[in-house]
């Protein structure tokens, strides 16, 4: 399974999921009901280096 498929699956199935990109990493944050300031990070994927 590719990182893109993992992120897509999470975005489609987790409630209130949003994709956040920062510092070369992509992560899916969930914040049902906006209970937390930023939410809870579900997978965070970082590209491998050389």
C-alpha cells in the first residue's frame, strides 16, 4: 500500500479528518466536534531521505 492510499483511506473513513502538510510531512488530523485546538494526528507520513 502506498502512502497516498493510506492518506486517502484515512480521509475517507475518519470523521472530520483533514490533511495537514508541514515540514515535508503529511498528516491526517481528526478533530470531531472541534474539541481540541488542532485535533489528534492519525497517521503522519514523512518521505524517506537519501
